[in-house]
C-alpha cells in the first residue's frame, strides 16, 4: 500500500481540527498558510508533515527551555515509564518527594515547600487559595497587563478585558493597578488584601521589565500590610531570563512562587507552587485541603528532576544570559535601522520582545518570519509585541540564522508599514 500523500493527510488533520476542536483557530491556520501539521521536533527545530523545518523562536511560549526532546529528559521519562507512570495516590511517591527537595534547595530565600499540579494556571489557582487560607483575607491586588492563566481565579487576577469580559462576574475582591507603579500598589493594598500577585517581568503584557526597586517595594508593601507576595514565574522561571528564577535579578523573595512551562523540560506538563513554611502551614491540620489527581505524578516529576539537572550541568541560565545579550543587541541594531516599524526592543536573557509601531505590523512580521521558516508569535495582551523566546540550547549558528531572518523580514515589513 503506497504511503499517504502528506498534503492529503495534512488536509484531513486540519479538517478534523476544524470540525471537532476549534473552527476559529483552524481558519487562522488556513489564513496564515499553516496547512501542514507539526510531525516531530528536536533541539530548536520543528519539522512539519511535508518535511519543512522551522527554527522555533517561540519554544511553545517558553516551554522548551532545554529544547525539544532533550535526550536526558526523554531518557528519565522513559526509565520512569517502565516502572510506574501514574501514582496510586495512596502510597508515597519517591519522584514527588525528590523533586520537592530539589526545588526547595534551589529556590531563593526561605521558599522550602512545594505543591505540584499540571500547569501554570493551576499553580496560580493554588497560590491564590493558599494566600486566602493563610491570611484569612479575601482580596488580591494584581497588575494591569498581567497574564496568569485562563482558569477562573487566574483569569480574575489577569489584566486584559478581552479575555475577562465574556466570563464576568469573576472572583470578587480583585484590584488592578499599573505595573511598575509602586505608589499605586501601596494605595491598593490594605487590611483586606490576602496577596499581591505579580510577574517579575510581564510576559503576555509585552515583555515589560519592572522599574528598578519596584519588586523590592512590593515586598515591603506586603510585609507592612501583612499580605503575601506571589510571584508568577511560570514564563520567567527555569533559566529563561539568565537566572534560574527571575526574582533573583532583584534579590526579592516572595512568599509563594508559581512555576510551570519549562519545568517539565518540554517533555511532560507540570506546575508547582513553591512557598514558605507560613504559606504552607495550613496543610499541617488539613493535608487534603488542596489536592490534584495528576499533580506530582511520577512521569512529570522524573522529567522535572532531569530538567533541573540539565539546567545545572549545561548552565542553561548562563547560556540564556550570554546568548540573550547577543541577540538583544542585534535586534536593537535592527530597531535603530527601522524606526518607523520597530518602536522598541527590550528583554532579559532569552526573553525578548520587539514592539512594533502600529497595529498589524506584528502580524505582518510573524508572517514574514514564517515564510523564512522561523516561528515567532505575538504576546497575548499586546499584539504589537513579537516575543523572541527560543530554546535556551539554541546554538550560535542558529542565532545567526534567526538574526538573518529578522533582518530580511523587518526590511520586508518596513517597505509596507505605512499600509498596515
């Protein structure tokens, strides 16, 4: 029997997705010319069913820190799979305990307890609950432009109305203030505030870095008011910004830290809430007050343990710092060359955003990069900003290739920017 034609297979897959998953997204795929589905991926490269290869500068929104299919992470999961994939949930699981111990040893300050879940949104949900039960207070203060996930509680503390309005009323008692404005934060935090939740660097808001002293001020404001500080490191954590955790750049230790994305090494989904003894003290009297059937399962924990070993052995945070500085400088040079197209380039490590000057330019740049077989996507809360977040293992030669693609793509977009 002859092999199925890739084009026929691709159309069948896209049609099935359109009929039974998400017709709106399927239309976007067709519009962008993404008619072939991804078939395999290794390192910083994705290959589609037609055999075309793409250099991935988005890495699954930051999931692929060690790259696609890192051999050490895959081997750890394969070994665990031969032993036990999922937990009985009755007996203790060694990978869960080992991962908690490892994270506690790596986390900054007095963060020493871990709760495991399956995603960043779940980690945020857990942190919000932990803050309420610890303080006995109902309120939260979050930042405009923030993104913490799309589950109910996480969406409530996120800061873009387009995602919030269809589901209102959301969680009551949430106040949003401008990111980076310490005075506004101070005014919003009061005796009814359970916690302040912030991203050290706003990811979906457009790769927005905090002003110097802002996170330290947030820490002091929370301490003075008796509120907890939650830092959402789902996107910024695991070496992405040049440190294992972004809060280390500013020497600030939260009460609760949310992790996910790259924690599973791009092989298994896993999220975590890492916290202080105080923030986890309620578990002493009520160990089943917050649980997750699949959270901390042996496969996911094996992947995370291997990922942490890779992070240390290959110094992925250091690689991100070095490569990020190089890439940021190159993109800044391009921005200076095309000032009517690029407003600003900013970032830390390999978490970089290019802010375009007008609506439509971001989409045009994405399409132009795609034509050059480079994957990049805009940030969810600001479509003018194209995020550049390649796997931390991207090589210097691959960075050169990405730079060349951005150079040509920006020249193409700049030629038509007035029409966008």
